[in-house]
C-alpha cells in the first residue's frame, strides 16, 4: 500500500508541475496627453482637408485628445464596433477595432495619434480606434439626455461645414409616427440578418428614415402603428437623414391600428405579393423608383418621360377577402406631374386574372395630388360595399399621343377601423 500511495503522489506531483503559470499583464498606461481638441474642431478639420480630393486619408500625427460622453453603445446589437460620443460642441461617430467595452454614460478621453478621420456616405467618423491603446475611461454613469428637435431642424445644414447640423447627436422627436408602409412589420429582417429602412413622419408630412440592423435584439419586434416620441442618433447617408435607435425602449409610440394589408414597394418590386401589370394599349409600364431623394421606393409610370404614345396600363392587386372586416377602407399615397389624363383607382369583385375587360370595374373617388410631384394621401376610401372574398384593387393609367403625365403611387393599404 505504501508503494501505491507513493506512486500516486509522484503522478499527482508530475501533473501539478506541468501546469502553466500565467503572468498577470502589466496595467495599461493611459494614453498620452498633449493638448485637447473639440468635436466641432475635428469636423472643421475634416472639411478643410477633404475640401479638395486628398492624396491619402487624414491621420492625426500627435497626441492630441478629444473628450466626450458616450451617447450610444453596442448593447442592443444595432451598432457594431462603433459608439457615438458628444461634447459641448457636437457629436461624433467612433469606429473601434474590436467590439465591447464602452457604454452609454461613460466619460472618455481618446488619444488621436494615428487615428483616421474620414467619412462614409458623408457621415464624419473617427476610424480604427484601439480601445486599449487610445481610450481612457474617466468615469461612468453620466446621465445622457437627448436634444429635443423638430423634423425641420434635423434637415438644417451647419453653415460652417457641409454636414447636417445635428449629425451624430442624440435627439428626441415628438408627435411622430411610422408611415403606412412601415407599420405592423418588423424593424428588420432577423432571419436573414438584413437591415431595413422604415419611414417616420410628423403631422406636417416631413419624413426621415429609421434604419435598423438585422442583428439588433429588437429586429423581430413589430413596428407600432400609433403616434408618440422617438429617441435616436442622427446619421447621414449622402443627402438622406438616417436615424438609429439605440434600443427598443427609445420608442414611446402607441400601438394604434395597423393596416390589414400594405403594398409599400420598399422591396423595389412592382409585382411582389401577387401584384400584376396589364398593357391594354401601348408599352408604357409601371416601375419602381426612388428619384427625387425619396427615402424609399415607390411605383411610377410616365407617358411623358418615355415619349408620348397612346397607352393604357393597369397595376392590379391580388384578390383580398374582406368578408370578416368590419369597416374596410382603401388608402394610398399619390403624386403626379405634367399634363395628361388622371390616374383612376378601380375595384372589382369578379376579376379572375387575364384580360381586365373580362371583369366589371367601379371607379373609386380619391384625393389626388395637385402636381409638382407632391405626394398626398388619397384619404380613407370606404370598401364597405365590397365585403366579399374576391376583391381586387387596380390603378388604371392612360396616355395619348400628344399628352401624358407622370404618376407615382406608394403605401397602398387596406385599413379596418
């Protein structure tokens, strides 16, 4: 027994002696300090350097520092390897070499030596920042409050530079709601991890995009259908304003009544969802477009742009079953320009595909655009007389050899209040 005990002791000692001992890493010294720069000065430096095409990307060459409070972090997954900071002069996007470590309310100092100053889609950013080497956390838990602004203020351009005045700042908008095509859908595509752009507007019709990543932890949440407030970071992609929600609790919007059905054209397809087109005369066709700086795609058709010709083209919905709807209504946004026949909204209960002449169609009254490519809402058009299981909606476009207007459609919806 003594020999066995001795053997076990030797084996145990051998395993113990093979364990690797790890040295504790030396504490990382905070980045050097050699003067400070404000965010507005960084933005001005960007505009001076990039006012003419440079030969290379701008890099800070000294130990100059910028301090700020983190206003948006990566916790929800809607941001990845980036955060936003603010100081008394403005906001700035910060791109990191790796994810994690900074949180809303952290007061930080960033040493800018070797940091790139560039932009993506006209969004100015400090790029490739190493958290360990360049960032020193001064404190945590600072209360971060958004700046209350209006839609019109969001579109303001800083007179000293060429970017949005509130770019990269945390803002709050009151009395807003998502447009019809964005209501009742998910914030993003959580299955395919794809980002989605939704349209937010106010009571005056001003619109901005809310962009959400498919990796966010609220990607599969349903967009509310009522009105309320939203807190978000202001982004810019070329000429468009893009808002980014930090987390789902940044929304304070009522549930409201969601549409029964929406054709929004946001997928850049005329025929998705069972929609079809029919050329009764000529070859002028419906197509998607986002011309004119539109935040998302819409349907458009034009005899004017294509060269005037006699034409008749229909855009036809799939059949709807409105049997169980209490008060079904049709709603859509429309715009037009140039002289020509008006666009007709039609409904049928006996269309079964094929030639439109095989069915009976009734013209529906609606509020039409006054021209100038200005979108207006049609108003809620009652479908109470058509509560059956084979209701088809169609839009009939006509043109002549001497005239033809351009018509645009968006957010074709069936509502039930």
